[in-house]
C-alpha cells in the first residue's frame, strides 16, 4: 500500500511511503466499497485562456518545458483535459471575436488569428507532452456584439433570436477549425455562466433558452457538420440552482436528443446536493466541474493552506455526489493574478514571478495532484463510509483494479483513521491541515 502525504507544516509534498496492509479495527474506520461502482471519471484538466497562454509565451524556454511537464506529464498532475473559450473571456487581453461582420452570413471572414498568437501554441505544447491524448471542452463567454441585444460583448445582454441559427453555425465552425488542427473537441457548453451579467464578456440565457438553442440549433448544426461526437452541456455556472436549470433545459423540445450533461462552478458554495439530485433525476446526464478558482476580490491571496483545502474539499464533495470530470480555471497567471482586461484578478495553481523568469507552484497544485496523479481516466467513483466528518474522504477504483482513497483533514487537530476495504488497510494519523492519498491493489 502506498501512502502519499502533503503537509505544508512539515514540508511534505506528495511524500510517499509504503506499508503492508494490516487488519483494521472497526473503530475510527473509513471504509471504501470497490464492488459498488458509481459513475466513471473522465479525468482532470485546466483552462487554456489567452491570459494563461500569454504568460506562457513570456517564459524562457526551460521554464516553458518545466511548466508543461508539471501539468501534463505523469510526473506532474497528469492532466488529460482542457477547456478554452470561444471568442474572448475575462482572462483575455481584450474583447475579440472570430468574425465581427454582421453581413458575413457565410462566415467567410471567420479567423482564429487571435488564438494562433498565444492559445494554440500552448495547446500544441501540451498535446505533444500528452502524446496527442488531450480532450477539450469549448465554452463561449459572448457572441459577437452585433448578435446581442445590448450591442456589446460585456455587461450581459442576450442573443437575439434572429441570430440563433447563425451563432450555432459560428460555434460549430470554431469546433471544426480546432479539429482541423488536430485538436480533439469532445464537449461544448451553450454559454459560460448564463445567469450572470458581468463587467466582462457575458450573455444571458434562461434555462428554456439554453434547451431550445441546444435542441433546435446547436445539436442539429453539429450533426450536420459530422461532429456528433461533440457533446453539449448546459448551465456551466454555480451549483446552487443547477438542478432547476437542468429541469428547465431538458423540458424543451429536442433537448433530450442533444444535451449530454451539466457544467457546474463553485463560486456560491458547496451545494453538493444539487449534483446528487441531477444524477438521480437525469441518470443519463454527466456532471462536469467546469470551472473554479480563488478570486482575489473575495479571498486572502496569501493563505496557501486555505486555498489548497478549498480545492480538495470541493473535489471530494463533487466526486462523491456525481461529478465525472474536473476542469480547473487558468493554468497559469502573472504575479498580479492576470492579465485580465477588466481587473478581475485571481489565483492559479502555478503563477509567474514578476519578471516572468520562473514559474512558482502554489499549494493548490499539490492538493489537486492528490486526485489527478492517482485517479486515472476511466476510474469509477465508489462509496465511502467514514467514522467522522473531520476525515473528509472520496474513494475510487482505477481501470486496473487499484483502489484509491483520498483523505483530507482541515482541522487544527490530528484525526486518526483506520482506512481500507473489507477489514484490510492502513492505520493513519491525519496531521492537522494535511491531505493523504492511499493506493493499493
């Protein structure tokens, strides 16, 4: 049995030791049940924003290579998923769109010139490290300004009904351009955060409008273009009303034929019950965690332990309740938490020094690694029974049968557990503010 520990107070980062499995007491037990397979895990990844790609472009060559390996090699986080934006987002250098001509109905002026400058070189470097095995989720923050009711990409507004068909074709064209470059697109969301009016790129949809757009426009457009393998997700926003949004979207004509899943974010709290309700009401839908980050406008940027625990706590709750894929937000940011064209600065697991000479890993990087390094794509989440709420835990079985148990202690005290399956495992003292991953056959 491998026991992997991260404890910043003891300067331990993925510190590994082995122990022979032992017979466990029924007291203080944390048991996993590998024979009860729940939902399949797609994998882990992060967002290839223009800001992240710009920061990557500023690094010296040796730091670029180290950065790529840190995220996409098996010695690093082992990411196999990526998310990127259709048109600009808040973590872009400015607003932009691939085609801004209202008269260009045939999309003859459509261009990925902006993506070719920063985003595509980063994607290609990551794909090379992964041997080409990198799957993408695409999300729009806003259609071009001329398609919207407020005539700008920022500050919300809505997609005009007369542009539903054209916007669907535009999104399909974006997918096709990526696939023509060898980049595999597996999923697309109708809209990032469709219930938010932001000072940056944003666009409002009701649940019904998302269902109608997916079922009558985007789904048929993908099918007509030979892209039926690209699955449509709706919501792509916070968890507290994800269930209601799923119900509203799925009730629309054609929605069930094309909507494959629900995307959730973490910015309004845990709400893990919403994920469970979706899985119970719509067992054929997948739930992806599509975005989360530590916003500097809300949280102390210097509290590394809190930020790491924020990730692990949310990941444990999400995976236990039905999430099957994890997408972090920006892969890389500058020392300020940008660049961001509206000053919406945030944290990232890896950030550049002020002079862009080096990349520094934050504690959240190591906490994410307790999941992504050991839970393989194709694994199944399995039930876990814990003796106390202080030992937060999630269990998995990898495709080769290896069992994985992740244990988080956010307390100021030691929490003892007897962790394993069927009475065999390890006796572990979870040190204050530590995370432990157990792996065994």
